[in-house]
C-alpha cells in the first residue's frame, strides 16, 4: 500500500497528484480530440478541468494502492479525427505529455519553494506531486488496454495487426491487475524499472 508509512505530506501530495494529474491527463485527451475534429468529448463535457468529469473510481483506487492508475476514458471516434489514425496517436499521447508538463510545472514550484525557504511540509507535498505525475505519465504509456500506450501502438500498426491485437484487449485489465499485485511485492516486481526511471526523471526536474 502506497500510504504504508502514514506520512501526512505524502498522503496530501499523492491525493493532490491524483486529482491534478488525472484531470489534466483526461482534459488533454478531450481537448486534442476536439481540436482534431472529434467534437463528441466536448458534447459530453470532457473538455473541462473539473475533476468530477474525469476521475474514475477504479483507476483512482489503483493509483492510491500502487501509485499508478487512470481516469475515465475519453470516448474518441478515430474516423472523425484529422488525419485519422495519426490523429489518434496525438490524442493518445496528449495525456502522458500533460502529466510530464504538470510534473515540470510543479518541479519549478519545488525549486522556488526550496530557495524561498518554504515550510518543509509544503516542499514535500510538491515533491510527491512531481513524482506521481511522472509515474502516471510513464505508466499510461505501457501498451496495455485501456492505457494510452495501447492506443498509441494501434495507431502505428497495419490494419491486419490491429485486428489481431484488439482480439486480446479484453484481457488488458487482468494484466494490469497482475502488475499492480506483483509491483507491491518486495523489490517492486515487474514495474520496478518504471519507478526507477520515474525517480531519475524526478531528480533531474527538481535538481536533487
């Protein structure tokens, strides 16, 4: 469990990272889809920075338990996008990119807070927001449905391969569940590399 040490700053930071990160992530999907010609997300109220429109209870639970998760998927019609499947790659990539932008913005706030001698509690909260947004962005790039990496993968595969891959999409949740369970074992399990990479990026951004 990610809150195992009961650190108040960690709890506040991760909850804020969840709300801010997932909201910006899903808003970016909807915004880019609308920009490229699919106006259904706007009609459904998803081109919004209101967290209520984007938080998925199950994805949020995964985030709180394991440190990574997802929001309510934004429905996108690939045939309405310009230019088609390439447009879908832009939509899919917009979410993880948004998390890295959020992480960078809060990393700048972290550096300013350190220089200004702000209360250590606030600095730790900022640090957690940075780290968890990096993790959220990297995790969503995994090519497993319903994550963004899966839709990115489909955008670059030939149509015949897309059909074959989609046949196994129904097992994506089972794979994710196994990854979450195994990643909460000693040593970090199969996603240890993801946390190590996230920590490296975190150190670069905050100057640690």
